C-alpha cells in the first residue's frame, strides 16, 4: 500500500464514480480501478460497492476512509511543520473570514501582517461560519475569523473584540449627524437596505426587530457589503451594519438607536488539535495586538 492508494480511494468516495474521480486525479479510469483493487487485495476486504449506478463505500470502506482521511491530514500537517520557518522568512497561512469583516477589518490587518512578514504567502477566503469550521476540521484552513457561539466539536475559539451592530446612514439621510438616539420603534418609518438572509448578520437584525415589534420597510436586499455601502452612501436609505463600517469614501454616519442593537463577540477560530505554524501564531498575536491598539471593546 502507498499513499496514492489512500488518495485514490478518497477521490472515488467523494465523486461516487470512477470516471469523475479519475478525471479529478488526472489519471486513466482503468489505472484508478487497478489501484483500488490493489488496495483491497492488500487489506483483504472489499472497500467499494460497484453494483449500483453509483459507487459507494462498503461498511469496511466507511471505517477505513475515516482513518485514511485523518492520516493524510496528519501527514500534510507534518510536511508543513517540516517546512515551517520559525523566523517567518517564508511560509504560508490559510485564513477565512465571514463577509462583514472584509469591509473594515481584514484589509488593514492583512496589510500590516504582509508589511511585517512579506515572505508569508496568504490564502484568504470569504465564507459562512459553518463552512469555515468544517474547513478547519478538514485541515483546509489554519485560522478563521467569525463569531463566538456553539462551535463544531474540535474547533476552538479565542475572543478578539466585541462588535456592535448599528444603524448606518449616508450624508443625504435625514438622520445623518443625529446625536440623540432614535427610538427603535421608529426604525419601521425608515426604508432600509439590508444584507440578504444568507448572512448571519441579517439573522441578528431580524431577531432584534422582531423582539421589539418592528416591521422593517426593506427597499433593497444585497449579498455584498460593498454594494450596501455604495447604495447607502448615494441615497437616503439606511442600513444596519457593524458600527466600525463608518467614514470611508461615502462618509457613512452611525446613528444611535435606543435600545441599542445587539453586540457579538468576534472570535479567532482554529482546529483544536491542529498544528499551529509560526505564521498562524504570528497572525494570532498581531490580531490581538492590533485590536488592543485601536481600543476596541475587548471580548
């Protein structure tokens, strides 16, 4: 048995089809079939059920692929550990964030990290929190930035700061520059541009409005933070976003609301038992220091 046998088996299990798995592996279908048969002979057990329209794992295959997947993950972590340079002159970091952070946090934070460690190649992705946690467990990420709460088993979180949602308006909105809190009941009088329901942030907003009996007048729904800030900055619409997303080219203004919108803890996520590279440790330390220097509310 060789490592390629494990990779080939996992590919067939993922695609449930020899032809598609062979295409993904860039080998011929007969070669793939032969290699899987070699593995089955070495283990003296049938790993795949080929009798149906799709290929599926046998009971023995289910058990074996679980260990095979973990073994390959551990070997990949070992390779990164060997290549990890403690002086950070080279290396890599795989980071994912939930979408709201790209609007105010990730740009300056990554810029400072790159200025300090230009030799570190950064793979940055934007995805929902459940996908971040699943990718951490699959060893497809080193770190994630999302929110506190009930994490998947094996995912650990370290609080960074408290993020407060707030009403945000552009310079043409009648509430721009308002210092007196807007009663929450009056939010229903203002047309809103909000994130779509695919966002966890939208769930927090809907729950807050429902709790206070407010029926929002939703004029625009968008699946992009940048689209919302552009729309609000150019119109008399209001939005609800993290209060840190203010200023900028459109001079967005925060408007206090009474009672205030909910706060939530921003959390740095990692795999609990995963290898922590020098780059991951350096980014973790920088993120904590960067937040403290700006005086943001601690988690």
